[in-house]
C-alpha cells in the first residue's frame, strides 16, 4: 500500500492539474498549467528557472539538441523567431535533455557560440522537464500564455524543408496568444528525432 501511495504522489508531482493527455501528447492537454523548471544550467554559464520569466507576455519552450539533423535544420528558424518576437516580450527557451556526448553542456556551449543563439539554451541532466511536458521529439515546441497555460504544442511549422513551409503553426499561435485569444490550431504532430530518455528503473518492493 505504501508503494502505491508513493507512486500516486510521484504521478501528481509530474503531471499538471488535469490528467487528460492531448491528442498527440502523452502527458499534457491544451489548457494545462505548464510544468516548471528550476536552476537549469545554460550555455551562458548561468542557472535558469521558470520564475525568471514571470514578466514575459508569453513563453515558447522548445525541446531540441545538437545531434538531431531535424533540430539542426530548425536552428536558424528559432533564431529568426526569437528576433522577430523579442519586441513583443516573448521568451524563447530551448531545453536539451539528451545525454550523449555531442549533446552535453560543453558541446551545447560550442554550438550556441557558433550559431550566436539569441535565446536561452538549457541542459536538464535529470530529463524531468521533457517527461513533465510529454516531449518525445526534437524539435518540439510548447507555447505558454500569460496565465502560463499550454495553448499550443507540436511542430514549429508544416515542413522540415524551409522552402516548402506553407503553415507556420507557432507564429500563428503566438500572434493569437498575444491578443489573448486561443490559437486556431492548438496541437500538431511533432516531427524530428526521438528524445533519448533513459529508462527509469522500477522501485523494488
């Protein structure tokens, strides 16, 4: 019985206020309170927490990495997005949870310097942010409104090839959100590389 109670408490800690998952997300649903993070190291040699962004109108959380070709293809798009919406007081935060050597913090710092990232690039060694958000691919984005509810999650746009993009899901969603409206498209399928989550060992009875 004690083990069952511990498991229930752990599930409540990881999940937002509702227990319903989205159409494509195994954990979060649209309207859920966004999971928070604390003291994640960034490529700027500082620690970053969710509360640091309290004054932002909206937050875009993108799970990405160095090693995924899809994620690399989207780097310039993330840079352009951050620049375009900087004046709107929108924060873009990139989080990497992969633990292979090319995705560790030293390599992240090199990549951020090389590409001149204009957004926070954080490393979560525990991988708990990805689990809490139900993120499974890189890149995968989550848009949070003023109330820090999830109002969009999925892909940035409809094609990994920039020349073939017809629908910019994230930009449309942020435009609506800044007007205190719900995005017309609220969830899409994220396309990219699987996040390399480590298997969690079951607790012994």
